């Protein structure tokens, strides 16, 4: 069974670059037809899709975040990394790694200002 585990700094400071890592076990991130997304949920708000990277390495971004966001992978470590630049208090949220359509989610990692 595929398992996802997010990791991150927990606390961020103004204008820092936030770096979050999703470590995948039980399957390869290059498995055909798997798309790995980052989604976040600010306090009291709904889910916001941020970016995804395909099994092929192709990347897709939420237009509203594209200028500040980068998603990439390390196939040797089976990890997906999201970087979010110039963080502000509005970036406070729980950040999730997920396959969406395949139904696999990590437990989420809290990022606070």
C-alpha cells in the first residue's frame, strides 16, 4: 500500500522560502499514471490545490501560486518537494501530499507563522 509522509519546518519567518518534502513508500513515484499533488488548508478555510508532478516528471501549478511555487522530485529517494517563496501569514496552513485520484493522502504537516 502506498504511504505518504510529509515533513517540513513547522515554523516560518517572513519572506522565507518554505520547503516541504513528501516521502513515498510502498510504491514508486514514477509509477505510470500517478500524479503527486500538494494541497493546503488554511485555518477555517477549504482545501487549495497548489501544484502536482506527474509520474513522467511533468509539472502543473495553480495559476494563483505559480510565481512563488516550485515542485520537483528526487527519484532516488522517492520524494516530492514543494518550495513556496516569500511566505506571508496567509501561507499558514496544513500542507498535504496526495495522489488525489488514487486516494492516497499523507497526514499533513502544519506550517505556522
